[in-house]
C-alpha cells in the first residue's frame, strides 16, 4: 500500500548544474502531476501526464524544465542550468483517473546555491 | 486565469472550538475543489474532494461546502484538536484537473 514516493528528498546544487527529480506514482494511477512550491508562494502546476496522451506542459516556467513519463510508471522532472529562482519544493501527485482525488508525495526540496 | 484566495492567512484557537476556513476563487468554471492539509516537512494530505455538481462533502469532523455561483468554499472543522494544527490548502481543479492552489491558512489549535 505504498503512496507516492519521490527522490531525492533533498537536493543542493550549484547554479548552472542540471538536476533530475524522480516520482514513483501509486501503482495503477493513470494521471500524474508535477507542482512546485516556492517559499511564501502557493503551489504552482508544472506538467500533467495522462496515460499515453501528450502531456500538458502549460505550467512549465521555461524551456530549461522538462519531464518524462514512461507509460503509467515513473516520471522524472529535469531542470537544466539551474538558477537560484528554481529553489523550491517540487511535489508530485497521482490519481487513479483525472478528476478524482490527487495523492501527493513528500516532495523534493531543491536548493540552488 | 483562476485565482484562489484563502482567509484568514493564520488562525489560532483553543482546543474544542468549531472553526471555519474560507476559500474564494475568481472563475466559477471549475471541475472540482479539493481541500488538503500540509504538515511541516511532509507532503499534502487530501481531506475532501467536491465535484462541481456537488454542494458539500463530509468526513468525520470535517465538512466542506461549495458555492460555484459566488466562487466560495468553506471548510468547517468541529471540536478542533491540537492534532488539527497544520496549514490547510484549498485547490481548484481546472482543465485537465490541474489544481490551482491558495496560499493556505495556518491553523494552530492550542491545548
């Protein structure tokens, strides 16, 4: 009965480096979402995957951000050439189907020095 | 663009009180509304989900209402306990059910 898991839990990197964040959704969940929460801000939507459909990338803040998902399993969020403003908690959520409860992972806290 | 506002930003109450948290949103064309709690260092825990066709949902001591026409939702917590202390987030499900969040209400329940 595992929930959504994310790794790493914490990541400290230097400005300009690339980082990769991982999300393992709940088994069988077709929908997967990435959000980020910057200090003092509300959670912001980044990207949405549903089955084999084209992802909804409308929330990605720049072309330095990309994400992949293979089928209905693991997803990775990649940030290239990190900037200090990328520092945030990155949260992943999954749901059995779109439109029903989204279950969130514990997040990855990214700090860009 | 959907905007979500939560009032108050912070609330401190003595144990046992009933309380109401408020959420307002600007675009009434929503798919659903979800209330979460967030504990420090942890992810979000879903509390209640209200579909756009529904007006309220209840779970234990929690009751959430939805009034789409006025762009409002409330989360009612009965007989509050210290364990209810957390940040409560209101989130609106839009197209593709992606959520737009408010900044939350930080609730402290004092023993």
